[in-house]
C-alpha cells in the first residue's frame, strides 16, 4: 500500500465530502467513484452510467485481446495492488526502480494491445489521474494509463501493441503529491471498477502487495511493420525477448503460436563484412542446436519445438557472447 497522501487523495473523496455530494443529489466527479449507485462513464466526466455488476470482474479471458505489459520488450517491472481506500483490488501500480521514489520518471509507456485512443487528457477534477490515456480495444475492453509525465498520442489515433503512448510520471490533481509510477487499469465496456488484468494470456497474481509481483515485458511489437524476427524466422514468429551484444549485434528470441516453435537469431544492425557469429537454442530435455559461422548480417535462424518447456537461448558476435538461463517456460 502506498502512503495515504499518495493514493487515497487521488482516487477517493473524504467521507464528509462524499456524503455532502450524495445529500445534495450531486455526482462525485472522481473517475470510477460511485455516488448514489452511479459510476462515471469512461469518456465523459459529466455523463453517468450504471456501475458495472460484480460478475464483470470475472470476465472470461477468452474474449480478451492478447494484452502485454505496458512497457518496452525485455524490461522487468513490479506491479503492486492492494484493496484499500486508495485502490480497488484490480488496479495496478507499476514501478521498475525503488518504490515511493521518482527514479522511474520519464520511462517509456507503450500500448498493452492494439486499439484506438479514446481519451488523452489531463484531469483537473478530483480523479487525480493527471496525464492519462485510455485505449479502446476489441471485445469492449479498455486500458487506462494514469499519472504520466506526458502523452504521445491523440484522441482518434490508432495504435499498435508496443507503440509508445507516453512516459511514466507523477501528475495528479493540483495539491496531490505522489511519486512516479504508472497506474494501470483494464475496464470492460467503459465501466468502473476495473476487471482483472491479463498479461501474455495469464491473469495477474492478485493480490500483490508491495514490493509487488515482478513480470518481464514481452510487448515486442514496437508498432512497426514486419519485425526483424518475422523477416528472418518466418511468418507467424513474434519477438518475445532480446539481448544486445553492445552495439555489434542483438540476439532475438521468437515464438510461433501456430507450430509452438521458438526461433533464435543473432543480428548485426546492418549487412557488412563477414563476422564470426552464432545463435543457440536449447529446449529443456534436449540437446542444444547452434548455427555458427562467418556471416555478413545474421546467424540462424535456429528453430525448435518447445511448447510449454523452458529454453536456453543465446549467441555471439566476434569475441562477445551471451547465453540465458532456462526461461520462457510456457
């Protein structure tokens, strides 16, 4: 739980003010707050909607898009969530550096899945969301990204998974002092409270009190066209991880859901003279497979069926080499 001045004042009015609002028949203007049984609509603070039923919190993941962590590929972030006056149980605060500090200020935030931006604004009312973006996805799902330092997208803009939409910050309503983090929510049909978040097809581990649950981002789409992994490994392969060998080359790990194969390639930034390079992939329980030689651009692709088994992946260029421990276990 973050300190009360950090979060409770962001998302909840004092009981005295809330009672006053209800007594006068008013609607409390905090996003997602409920006054007299009415919750605010996601796109307009002045238009109320009925609060979502409890059943919506248990919405099936089968109808969801494939949401990824809202951070660049390969980064590790900790998500914490607590059922308190500051949070509902499905809201997540993300930090990479020490909690309750500002070291994450300015770090890139990306779209968790493809969609259309329906809100990009700075709240000046009691919600405390500060600079925030809302993206509409298929299946009636929305992702909310709050307290950002700045926003990189506009309303009406179509974004791809992994496309930058802003940066981590600590913006809120005037007078509310908070520390840098990304506040993230998944909503269904624009209603509050949020539903349980999923990343890479898996439900987030609730509850996750401080310091939180650490996840690695596999949000590797980058918002571009055909990725390096798809170009070299083949159609259907998507990048799920990477490791840089300085500026000389990058090792990529790809996965194809269709045939359940992994693919490893070691790629130089551009074609050039021949260089000693390698790419290695080992599925747990099987022998390692390696492509090694002198190449002008890349080593590999090395492919193997892994399914839910852990893999070791790595590569080399010149005298630089790297190999992972067993990871990506399903």
